[in-house]
């Protein structure tokens, strides 16, 4: 198959393919950054919170005198601060970075195999200490996706949340039939290639009058 396309058409097709590949890389990257492997007594537990990542909006929690915007493994959208996983807005509408990306994972207070903790460190200073957000996830197969709940501020300027969710269970995304970041990459890349190929056929048919074997 030989295509004779002007540079403008080739540039458009190449740009489309580039955008699709970039999107696939971004999705795969988010998935990779939202996983945690915990081991205990010879057992291995794989967690993947990427299903809880929001695009275009945030999880919001209101408490007396303040509200929080939180996202999972990606930056919050409703905050003037850049690169934050958690953002606090006080009663005067002032915004404070309550924890920066990347997310740091640990078992936290959960029993092995029953949950994990996500921590955003290095927020804006609160006195001499940086603001920190900790979300303690608990495995609960009945909660989809569950609710982010504010627990307390302890120690000072460390904001503790809880979240019971089926996605906090080991292996939950895979068990639910979801696609991994790698498969998303492959699918988007193949779609881009098909679009690129079809554009060539359409152009050759309409602009050059090619038919049958000539295509």
C-alpha cells in the first residue's frame, strides 16, 4: 500500500497519532503511580487505587471553618496551588496546599491485606510544619466507590481522612474486569494507527481517484 499525501495531510495524521500516544502514556503513568504492594508474613497484597482518580473534578469534604478538595494520585482541579493532591480552603476563601504529589503509600493503621494509607506531604507551612493529608483506606467490598470522610486534625495541620471502598481491597480493579494502564496504551495506540490508515485511504480515494487494487 502506497500513499501519496501532501505534507499538510501527513502533519495532521502525525499530530493525531502523537496526541493519542501521549494520552495513553499519561493514563498508564497515572495507573503506575497509584499502586502499592504490601507484604506480610510471606503474603503479598497488590493494591490499585487508579479507579478512584477523578478527571475534571475533585472529591470535596466540608468541615467547620474549612473545606477540602482531594484527588487520588493526581492534582486537584479546584485549587490555585499547582501539583497538589489535597487543598484546603478556609472560611475567608484563602487556599492552602494541604499536601503535594506524589502520593506516598503505606499500610498505615490497617491490618495486612485489609487496606492501605495514602499520604500527601509537603503542603504549605502551618507554623513550622508543612500541611499533610493522610487517607486511610479500608477494604469494603460493599462500597463502590465509598465516601471520603474527614476524621480529625492530629497532629496539628495533619488532616486525617478515612475511606472504605472495594477499590481498597487487594486486586480489586483486576477482579472487577478493568483494564490495566498497559492495555489502555495498546488500545489507544491501535485506534490511532487505524485512524491514520483510514485517513490515508480516504484521501487517496477522494483526492487521487484511486480504486480497487490501487488503494
